[in-house]
């Protein structure tokens, strides 16, 4: 009788040490997204309704301030305001949650063998879902202010994808640094505040055009928010605006991915 090969593995028995494949990773991402949503709205009375309520309340507050006290002369100021708020919050939420993803899943990382990029991408997908819900009040403002629904509005998908990859790239970069330097978490909160004031979210774009052109040309958030406002108002952006959004998104994502891949093997030592 020939000796039995103890190392052979039956083709019908899954090998627990195999390298995770696309189907396995996709299932895990979906489960992590569900878990993230449950944790985010746990013990909340309104639950996912906050996705719609938060940008609406922010728009109402800023509209009251700038309409009653500062008398903003921006045409259709409510639409201008909520479009800036929705995209800016998408950026902040994606970068912040992706930055914290490795640290917050440290116990899971030690137990489950999956690609580490799964965790930042999961947070980015959760933020994207929140953003899609936030588009509900945006289009309510479109209807209430009697802005015609135009085919150019479909180009919001382009600026959304660009903002997603731009934010995810920064999130990958920040998550790599935050593992080793916890101060990054606090510094990023301050940096987000600077980004808000350096980007015309609630004030006229002309403020930056006068003597601060560099804050326009080299500000990715400006280009993506400006692109979105153009298409909402029925205008087709110039090719330079298409190129600027794509370029900033590609550079951010590639650089973030390079840094993440270079440092990921050292995460276990720092966590």
C-alpha cells in the first residue's frame, strides 16, 4: 500500500491559508460596510435620516447667517451653498474615516488575514453611500428654487468619482501616518478647517479671484465643487476643468496608494 501524503489537500476542502480572492474580499468589504453603518447609527433615534438632515441643517444655518446679516448677492444662494456643503462634507468624512480605519480595526487585523487596503476602502464606500443620501436635500433645493433639470446634471457622477478617488488617496496616506504618529488625527481636524476657509463653500468665488489666484488653481476642492456647481446650473465645464478634476484625483490616489503599500508591512509593529 503506497504511503499517504499527509500534506496533500483535497480539492473539495477549502484551504484556510489560501490568498484571499476577489470574491472573498468583496464579501468582506460588504460586511464591513454593513458593520460600519450599524456602528455609526447605533442608538440613534433618526438613524440614517441624519445623512439627509445634517447637510440640510448646515445649509439652513449658513443661509440664515449670510442672507440676514451679510446679504449675500450670489445668484440662487441656497443651491450654491448646499452644493458646496455636500461635497465638502463628503471629502472630510471620507478622509477622516479612512485615516482612522487601520487603528480602529487593529484587533480585527490581527485575527483576519485580508488585504489591509480593505479597511480604508470600506470607509470610503460608506462615505459614498452617505453622500448619495445627502444628494436628496440638494435636489430638493433644485426643485424648490425652480432650477430646470438638465442633462448636464448627469455630470455630477464625474465630479463625485473624482472626489471619491481624491479623498481616498488622502485617506490612504493619512491612515499610513496615523498608525505611527497619532498626532496626525488632531492635525487633520485643523487642516480640514483650513480647507473649508480656503475653498468657496459658503462665500463668493470672487473673493479668491482677487489677489489669491493660487488658492484657486492649486485647490483640488475648488475645482471639484466648482465643476459640480456649473453642471447643476446647466453649464458644460471647460476641458481644463475636466482635466483638473481627473488630474488631482489620479495624483492623490496614486501617491496615497504608494505610501500605503510602502508602510503597510510595518503596521503590525506599531499597532
